[in-house]
C-alpha cells in the first residue's frame, strides 16, 4: 500500500474527505519526525512505539575487495510494534474461529 492508497482507506474508514485525511497524515508524519529528531519516543498503545536506537560502530568487509572497513556509529529510527499487532499477525486459523 502506498501513501495515496492509505489516504483512500483511512478516508473511507473515518468518513473524512481525502483532503482532510491527507492533511492529517502529513501532520502526523511531521510530528513523528520532529519528535524523533529530539530523540524522544512516541508510544501508541495497542499499535507500537516510534523511537531512536543507537547503533554501535563496527568493522565490516567490502565483499568485492575483502578489505576491512570501519562502519561508524549512527542513530536509526525504529518502529517496534505492540504485542497486540504481533499476536494478530501470528494467529493460527483455529484461533480466529474462537473469536
């Protein structure tokens, strides 16, 4: 699903115009970026947590030349999904019938 398809789906689900949904989605993405830039996390209960992780510096190998290279430490954005989402993705067919 791309952004346009997401906007269509959310607009239908929330009974909003595509224009309002697009503006809301853009505002949400900006707030997430600004918050992560400040190295703060965003927790959405039942969905997941957006956060910054620090990767340590490491040594790698160039596959073409086999030369060792230093890979510097860096910050990476991460979305850790909640157990609710992970459990939903791992339901067995029998589990679905019980609900």
